[in-house]
C-alpha cells in the first residue's frame, strides 16, 4: 500500500509538472527574447500579400484578405483547433468559411479575430500556430502582430522601411 501511494504521488507530481510545462510553453505572439512573431517574412513591402493589399480598396475586407494571403504563403506552419492540428490549406479554407458565414458587414478585423480566432466557440480552447522551430503561439496574438505590422508599414514614411525592422 505504501509503495502504491508513493507511485501515485510521484505520478501526480510528474503529471502536474509536465502539464505546467506544456501550458507555459504556449507563447502569445512574442518569442522568449521579446521579438514579435509573424506568419511570414518582415518587412512586408515585398510580399505578394502587401502588393495585393496596396491595389485593394484597403477596407476591412481587404485587411482580412491580406491576413489570409499571409496565412496562405506560410505553408510551413501548422494550425491547432479543438484538439487537432491542421495544415495551412485547411486553416485557410476554415478561415474563408468563417469570412463567408460569420463576417458582419463593417466589422473591423480586430473584432472579427477576437470573436472567431481568440478561442474556439465550441471548446473555449485557444487556436494555436506551430512554427518550424517548434514554438507554439496563440493564433490570436500572431494575427494582432500582423495587423500592427500592416498598420505600421502603411504609416511608414519611406516605402523600403518597416517599423518592425
């Protein structure tokens, strides 16, 4: 009895430690050394997503289309939703479905992302992005970084200079 109680205690302690380690390993859009994390390369001025955005009406739908273009170009990332990992293509299709079925005319990108990307409507779990280096970030914060970067770049005085650089 004493040995089994000891084993149970050891298992409980190890499980708690491992679970705590897993929970704390999820990042919120910033690397451990303080750098913001993005779906794709920065600066963004030479990306296809940015070039297409600059040709667009630059409204709320254009901003979301820009985010989807960044997601589509990031084919080496994986996306987590409700207990399952998905490829960029599945995430892209899911996001487009959300836009077609849940977007409300005039809704800004930040509100849409908070309502549909921050947490799963079904489970309450965070949606995640896994990068090639193994780091896992909450998708909500990565997309906010993308929006901030787009806004900073649009405010930037010189076309070849990005605020993220």
